[in-house]
C-alpha cells in the first residue's frame, strides 16, 4: 500500500458519505463529485515543480512562486472520469486533456477500447489519470498502458474509491504510478463492483441505468 495515498480530510470523507447514500439525487451526486475532485486535485498536484518570477504588488517588487515546466495533462477514462475531470479543470484550467474511451465487457470484465485522443507531447508532462473507481483495475491498467505507449513517463492515478484487489493488480502492472484515492473499500463482489461502494459512478452521475 506504499503506492497509495488515502485523502482522509474530513471534508472529503463527509462528501463521500453523501455520495454513497442510495437516496442522493443525480444532481446532488454530480455536485458532490465536482467538490471532491477539487480536494483530490490538491493532493495529486502537491509536488508540482515551482520556480519564481519578479512581480510588482501594490506595495513593492517581490520574487513570487509560480508553477514551472510544461502544462500538466488530465487523462479522463470515459465516461465516468469526466466527473472528476471537470472539477479538476476548475482548478487548473490551462491543463491539457486526454480522453480514453473504455468499457468493461460484462462477462469477461476486460476493458474494450473505443476511443483515444491525447496531446502529442506527453513525455515531459505530468499526466494525471482520473476514473472514479479502481475496481478490477483492468480499465485503469489499459489506460496507463496506452498513455505510456504515447510517451507518458510521469503518471498518477486519481479515483474516489479503490478495492484492495484493484490496488494489488494495478500496483503489480504499474508500480511506478502512485494512486490517490478517498477510500479503500472492503472488496469486490462477484460482478466486479466495489463493496460497500456507491454503485455505478457513471450511471449515478448521468442518471442512466
């Protein structure tokens, strides 16, 4: 579990509890997801490189800290990843965006790719992969595989919930990619869903079945 950071801030945990509730509406779930994504983004970007520039305040000149290096990339695993993506873009509107279209075959639980679009230059950028659930980890592994094929070398994975089985499998496949999550839940059920979990994040976010 050394590869995993659990964001146990009280606001994150409170909002996550509201999201777990069966009676939470689609609008409420979507709003809470955006709010939690802000807080997860703070943790995921904690170690961004900084430099300084000379600025003029209303009182004097000063050397002030600013972000250094190329703009980072948010890589959303469609479709549910967009809920985290939108909130994170609120904080880092200049970030580049990659979209990775994957769906899970209901029988094999293996990922099937149907779309991929990313910035050309990933080699010198921090790439943060976002997907609400790290369950079987099959989709997460496939997404990171694809990004590495395109040259990404500095990656992080951000999710709301993670299952121990998913963490173990992801960490074995990509030991160099840190995981940032709001909770490590109990286990996966026979259908590959996280328990106690919060249901299907995409369905709850978009009001679909």
